[in-house]
C-alpha cells in the first residue's frame, strides 16, 4: 500500500472516530437529583421553542468563607439574577472543599476554612429549603456571605432586612435537618465530574464548561446558552448558541 492510500485510510479512520464520539451521549457534570428530595431543587433544563419558557439552570458550588465565592455572589450572581430573574433557575450548593464523616446515625463535617465555615454552610443549606423564592434566596445568601464570620448573626440580620422568617432557618441549622441538608450538598458536590478543584464552580444545565468566563462575565456567558435568545439577552455582543 503506497503512502497516499495510507494517509487516506488514516484520515477516514480519524473521521469515523470523531463522528462516533460526537454522537455519543454526554454525561452530566453532576446529578442534582440528590438534592431534589430534600430542598425541592428540581431544575428545568428542557429546551423550548419559546424563549419565555426556556430556562438555563445554574448550579453554584461554593463555601461561605471563601473570598472568591463572596466576590462571585456580589459581583456576578446577584446582579445577573436581578437583571433577568425569570430566565434562570438557580441552585445553591454550599459545601465546597469540605468532607463528611458518618458516625453511625450522626454525621460531622470538616470544612476548608474551619468550623465556622461548616456552620455557615449549614445556615446557607437550610436557607435553600426554607426560602422558596429564588431571587430572595440569592439576595439572602449574598447578604450573609458578605460578612459570614458569625453565621447566625449574619443570618438573623439578613433575614430581618429581607423580611424572611429566621426561626425555621436557625432551627434547621442547629439540628439534624441542617446536617442532613449539608450532607446532601456534599453528595452533589462530590458527584461533580470532573471533581471540583476550584471554588466556586459553576455548572450550567448540569454541565461544566467555560469556567473562567462564567466567573467573570456570568450574564453574558449564560446568554449564550439559550437556543432562543430571550429579550433580556438581546444586544449582548457575545450571544451565540453554545451546544452542550
């Protein structure tokens, strides 16, 4: 076989392999159904022909004493949601680079920034269950993460400022409910594929891609994920559908 035919054969083989890979079903970055039973966080990732019905699901994996997480909430997540509250489905997953250890029926946590972060993570986890409006929840989490060195004090003050009932949140965070919720947050975080290396990590429609852009230009990047561009995104220079 001469060189020309060998090159043609190699080229055809590469084309076939590429085609097979492109047709193979892509696995989600994580399984957020882990959280559904506990916090009712089922995300709608259905593709719709109507831009008013299509929502992009955004899961934020973070920890409460992380400076990068704080900056992301203040500068990216809250402004994005306030700009277009009806086109995104936000899932908050406060856990980060923590670990969970079970002792029989009890569970304990070790967090990257110490025990206070574990307490803050529990307060945030409980808020995801007891604050049902997502814009209010993100405002609440942003308020707390802005000064989270005393999680209960921050939680109480922020609840008061946003007219949120603090009692069920603090009861949850102090009891077994908070531990269960944080353990579920841990399961969702540990299900990330590939595993988390940087906090915060952002998953869009249960997939990981374009992390650097998401962390710095969240709204613009999310606008590229719609198959039908919503009104809120029109005029954004970066709009171009990203196939996932």
